[in-house]
């Protein structure tokens, strides 16, 4: 009977990084097969993923307020507060006396004489008629001096300078002339306008309900 060569016995070697083959040569270390890179795989030259960093807090969208309308350009001349208006009921023949009484009351309460301008829609005040007899220039110079109460015709109110208090005596004159002069008189008063006359006529001229 033919002899069968004895098969070499393979002994279990100790566990280690390399295994020995039957011929006694070390087996090559298996290399990892390249595969698709996962999202967790670090890029070359960068550290590993490590613990996940907390993301930024989620912000809920806030309601957006409607834009407010842009302010209109400020018109200081239109927004300047006008003078206070006081109407003293009086008939045409008693309007001048009522105006003089109003002036006396203003002076008694501490108002300076140079702060007061008195206008007449009808016959001129006796003081104005007397001073005009010395000439127009001398008359208007007293207005510029502001030393005393100044009396003038409402027909020339545009020539009169502004004063804190203007007193108007509606002692006659045409209605249309009075309607034109009263708004101008109000424009000359910086603090107070006093009108002595028929309230209905005054309100119609000024467009107020005082």
C-alpha cells in the first residue's frame, strides 16, 4: 500500500497582528477597501466629528409692524398758535368807549402801554386825529417808539406793526371793509385780540364762534 505523505499539521499560533501560513511566511495585512465617505467621516486634515455642537436657537419670526406714514413737512407759519380772541358786545356808537375801557383794564392789570394797539373801523380816535395834524411821519414815528398806546385807522392796519394786544373798535364803516380789516388785525396781535362790536358781525368776519 502506497505511503501517503503525512500532511503538515497546522498549529494554532498565538493571536497577533499577523498570521503565519503553512509555508511559514507572514501573511500580508489586509487593507481596508475604500468605500463611500459618510457624512460622519472627517475630512483630511480636520479633527473628527466629536460631540455634536448645539445649534443656534431657533428664532420664531416676529410680526412686522406696518410702517407708519412719513411725517409731513412742518409748516411753522401755519402751526404758529394764533392769539386769544375776546369779543365785547357793543353797538357801533358805544364800541369806542368799550375799547377805551378795555385798554384801561389792560393797563391796570400790568400790561405795558407800548404793548397795545387800538384800531377803529369807523371814525378815528381823537388822539389819532390830533397827532396826524402834525404830519404823517411824526405820527408813525410814535408807533415805532412804542412808548404809549397807539391808535390807528383799521383801513391802514397793514402799515401798523405787530403788538402783543390789539383792540378793535367796530364803530362804523362798511361791512366789507370790516370783514377785510379784522383778519388783518388778528394777524397783528401776538397774544390777545379784543374786538368791541356786534358779535355776529365779528364772528362772520373772523370765521369763529367766540
